[in-house]
C-alpha cells in the first residue's frame, strides 16, 4: 500500500504520448495487485481458466503491457525480493484484513448484494508463488525485461532511474520517491480510472521545502509499510513537525532501522535489461493451451507486439533514455 503523501506532493497531469520513447521501471507487484483487484466479474469473482485457476493478473499484464509498448513505452518489470524484517508485521496485518474481507464477500454474494460483493472482493487479492512465476513466465514469452530485486522492488526501480537505465518509476505508491527516484509516474493503467500524472522528485521536494531525508521522516511519522506511524499525525502535521525540527519529540521505535530501509535499501548493483523476440507459439501454448485464453486474440496481440519491437529497433537507442 505504501505511504500516503498525496496531500503533500504535487502531481503534473501527463499524456501517454509524452511517455513515448521512455523506459519505465514498473513496480511489478503493485501492477499485478491492481489487475487482481479490478479485473473481476460483477459479483467480484476473478477471471479463471477452465481448471479454476485465477487469470486476472495474466490478462491484465498481457494486454496492458502490449498496449504500453504499442504506444512507444518500454516497460521493465521489477519484482520484490525478501521483505525487510519490519515489513512482516504489516504483511500479517494485511493477511488478517483479507480474511475478514473474504467473509464479508461471501456474505454479500449469498445475500445478492453485488455492489458490496465486488467491493469486498477487491480487498481479498492474494498472490501465490505460482502466480508470481506465471507472471514472470508470461513476460519472458513476451520478450519484456524482468528484474528480480533482492529487496523492495520500488527501491530497485529507483536505483535504475537514478542511473538513467529508466526514465522514471511506475507505481501507484509514493515509496519510490523515498527510495530516491528522480521521477514517478502514477496512473499508468490505460483504463482512464486513474489520472496519469508525473511527480518530479526535485520539484516536489523544493515545493514542500524538504530534503529527501526529511521526507523520509515525514513518511515515518505518517506510517509506512514498515511502521504504524504516530497516532494523530497525518501528512500535514508530519510535514510541520519535521520542518520545525521536532522529530525527536516522537517515540518512533526502530527509527534508525526505518530510515535505513529507505536511505540504504537492499538493491542489486548488477542487473541486465534485455529485450528479446516475442515467442508467439509459447504465448499460445501458455495462455490459450493452459489458461483458456482466446488463441486468435493471443496471436493478434503477439503480432502487434512484434511489430512494435521492430519499430523500436529502427530508432536510435539514445531516444530511450
């Protein structure tokens, strides 16, 4: 879920065309959870194949990625590794919340309350190791780069953007800014449900009059994926407290460790962004053969994807960075 800095950070409206020719390092889990939450039937049931396996994430990942590439955007998906120890408590809390949402979803379905059922269903999204591996397999068949981070995916995205291997990070969370990303693209959904916007880190920090280290402290006071925050402190109060140098007034357990998660993240300095040819037959076998997708539609999309790649190859590599 990440830290809530919406009320502090200025967003610039963005057109998709402005991202053409740009490499975007995308927080894979953030996107996949969006697909699981939104791609559902009216009663909240996710898409499934003939064997009852959930396919919402595969459908969203395949078709959205192909559309991004067709627009001229080069997505690179970065997957989370081992979570920091302080995140385990948050993970357990989310697990319990999902279990409660599951009970409410089942009740709403029994009572025929479809709107409520879909609302609760969106809160039940869970990712299994098999679903993660299938997502990576799909991207590999599409020829799209996959990066495995040792720790938080957004931290790895931020490093890639700092180095110039990506123009920006793509996520609905603000954590990439805390990890040092120079730019963050939000709303990269293509559905129109979320406003596409850009956050320039240097401009955002200048606007609120903070350094990155101070913004991290504001986030810690508000609450992150790694701590609950200070009771009664929201973004505006947190901003005021840090500006006035009152951080020491608050009892924040593991403060040094929390700061290090963002300022000294566990990232890999060695990674390889490699594009490859589309494996059309592999996509048909995997999506249509194993997961009940339409073979004709898979072939059409694979053909479009291959054509987009050919257009990339005709352009100067310098355009992408």
